[in-house]
């Protein structure tokens, strides 16, 4: 069973403000396979990275789709106490993100936001156009709670998915109607039989955002293809530990006290086909050829006596 991909929800949003370059950069450094971000169309046809249908203007909520990008930037900065002369714009455009992350080789999970059903069906095509400009279509997934936005995608080259909460009466028909090849739903609606059923028809499963160890371990055990999290480093560590536990293979250090450490070392090196090294008299290391030995303090150790 392949290990699931780690999807960083709005970047490493457990440690940095979500949907920012700082969160995206940290996610990449923490080993995320994919970055999830939220997009919508502005009134002047730009794609802005933002998860709410509005920006705050004093006590008024003003729809993103009705405002030009520069006004959205100004209102967002004002509501977050940013200085227009001193601070960079708080909200990113999709091209800015693509330009920044493309060299890292990271994949993107782009959620098409449509709260209040204000966004046009052309939103997906605007996103695809930006992805095409940066040669990022093959490295991106598009998904949405608004299944009509997904159905509107005509290109067969685009990986697309549906978000939903609950159990659909006919998941197969929904997948056929939308053309989706992956789904994301609440983790408590995923079980082994459902995962197996979707895998049998070539559909991938993405677990919803979680930083809970037990839930991540459960998703790994179910065979989820992707796991979304605010803490990519945590998810990566849990996935690795779970894989080690399943395989039964875990690195340990064995310290052996022997009258002739060199003779014992040579014996085991020959038996295992490994190499022998020594950093000081009385210490003989036996390890796989080309192996770089980690800090012994980071591994469990076993002490044994040998008397050849």
C-alpha cells in the first residue's frame, strides 16, 4: 500500500497565516507533497487566493465577485491593520502563487470557492488558463463543494474532485455526472468498504483536514490516497511511523561488548554482506554498504554481550 500524499491545508497553516507565501514555503520545507489553497474570481476578472466570499468594509461584507482586485486588497489590508506603504498586499493572486511555488516542484490542490453561489461557472476555466500559463495543469487538482463548477470543466487533462459532507445516495452517478476522479469528504464518513469500492472504479480519496494522530493513522490504514492537514510535518511523521509499524522494519542500534570487537565485527559483516568501520580503538561499526549512521541517541538501543 502506497503512503498517502500530504496535502498542506492553506499551507502549513498551523504555524503561519493560511493562504500566504510564508505558509506555502513552510509546507514545502516540512515535506508536503501538495498545497491546498482557495480561489475565487474578482469583479475585474482576476483570480484571488481567499477563502471567504467577502471582504470586510467596516460593518459591511462586500462580495469579492463585485469588486476589482485593488479595492479588495485595500479593504483586506485595512481590516487586518496593514500599512499599504510598508506591508506587501495581504491577499495573493493565483499567478503570484504559481510563480512562487513552481520551482519547488510542489503540486497544488485548488479549491474553487462559491459560497452564496455568487461565482460564475467560468471560474474553473479562469483558473485553468492561469495554470496553463505556468505549465502547472499537470501538477494541480481542482475541487469544489459546488459540483456544477466541476461539471463545467471540459478539459480531460484536469484532475478534478468533489467536496461534500455526508453520504451520497449514488456516489457512482455523481462521479459520472461531474467527471470527478477523486473525492474529499468528512473523515468519519470514510470506511474500508467505501474506500475499496472507490478504488475499484479508479477514484482517489482525500481525507479532510485533520491534525489528530489517531485520525491520520486511521486514514493511512484505510488506504486514503491523500491526507489534508494544517501541520504537514506532523502528518509526515505519523505516516512514516505508521508505515514502519506496518512493515515491522525499524532502525535500532545494537551495542555488543566483546573481547575482540574486530573479530565480531568481521564475522557479522561477512554474514550480512555489510561493511566495517571504526572511529576509535575498541569500537567497531557494522552497517550496510554506503549507510550514513544517524545519531545513536535518536534510536532505541539494545546492549548484548559476545564472547567469541
